[in-house]
């Protein structure tokens, strides 16, 4: 198994980097409370709507976070996300911040140190907030609490790069279960078999349900090469295979990933976020236990790496 690189696990003036307690593929960043408070105070009068309507303000707020935490912070998170052995980190501001507005501002600052955001057609803006509760009548697994949301990558039905994904927990009440399930591609025992299968490079049509507000069909290879490494794009719900062979391949691939012993069920406290490289990390969600007052809200942002 890989070891966390010692040159990244260290203390900086305004933050510490440690190995994530649940995965040696992830880092956890402990931010100093004073630094988070200073950033939020500087943007006390900035509203999420300003960030939504005036795109350049998202980069301005990112620059202010970089000024508070130091250039080392920005360099470190980008290095982690691009590193094939890792590609993900968690951090939290729940001790210092508690308002939804602060969470939106902070998440936006983080993502704009990484790159640019994709428009989220489901919400009609650059981020989406979605709630999981006891009842649901939507048209995908996203908000259905009591079933396993299978491992997948994001952005499969849009025709633009989706290099990374951020998820931040805004609220959680009466929630037992429902952990984020994560799988690093290189930890999946049967990667070689599925990546070298004849159907692996077949273009599969992907279409999204009405709630996603994307009507176009896109065609994805399940596996592709990037920087000499195998990457994946897959989600079971939106793939429309043309043949029995393709369908059997996708079904068995999904089952193999779900049963991998390398799946991590991530604990994410309220006010915490996880950022993953979406080209070689898969994510999903365990089923919640039934509760009439179940309530959980997440924010997501997705986008592309900045061009360097
Ligand atoms: Fe997703």
C-alpha cells in the first residue's frame, strides 16, 4: 500500500496537513481557527448572490483565502488533487462558521484556487444545494435516502471536462448511515480486467433525466487514458448501452466496484468538505436508516483544473 508523502504531511503557519484517519489516499487539512475567522470577517458583507451574479468575484474571494492561508496552501491542495496516488482531501470550518452563507463563500474560495467551475444545470447556477429527506419524488437516486446510491463519477452527461468535485455538508439531523462511499480507482481489485475488456473503450450514450436540465446525449468511453494513467467515467443511471454485451459489462463493473474491500465510507461532519479528483475517484452514498425527520443538505461544485 502507498504511504503518505512525508513532505506534504507537515505543519504550516496557518494550517496542518495530516493523513486522513480513514484513508491513506486522502489528506486531511486542519485549518487554524483564527485564519478561517479572518477570512470570513473580511467577506462579512459579501453575499452568495454576488458570487453567483459576478463571476470574477469568485476568484477575488479565492485570492483573499490564499492571502490568509498563504501561497503554500494553494500549492498544496493543487498538488494533492493532481497526484494520482492521492487526489483528494478533506477539511472543515464547522468550529468557526455555522451559516449557510459562510459555507458557500468558503467552498467557492477553495474551488477557485483549484480552477473554474462548471455551470450546474440542475440548480441554474455554479453550485447546487440538495436535500435528502424521508420522502422524495425525484427522478434520480440523488435525493433518495433509503437506497444505495451507487459508485459513479460526475459530469458523465455533459460535454465538458469535470476534473474535480467538491461536496460540503451544510446540515444533518436524524441521519444514521448515508456516508459518502469513495473508491480510488487504483485500489479496485478488478480494475485491470474491466479496463482491458473489449467494451471498455466502446462509446456508450449517456442521457440525463429531466431534473438535470440537460437534453443532449453525450458518448463516453468507460475507460480512457490521461497522463499515461487509466481514468474512468461511469454512472449506472444515465448510461444507455446499445447491446446486451455492453449492458452486462456495465452491470458487472458496477457490482464489482460496490463489493470492493477498498471502498471507504467517509465520515464528514457538518461544516466539512471533501474535494476529489473526479477522473480516478468514484463516489456514492450508503443508504440512510429510516427516520421520519431525516434531513441532510449538501452543496456541490464541479469544475476543471486551471490551465497552468
Ligand atoms: Fe455524484
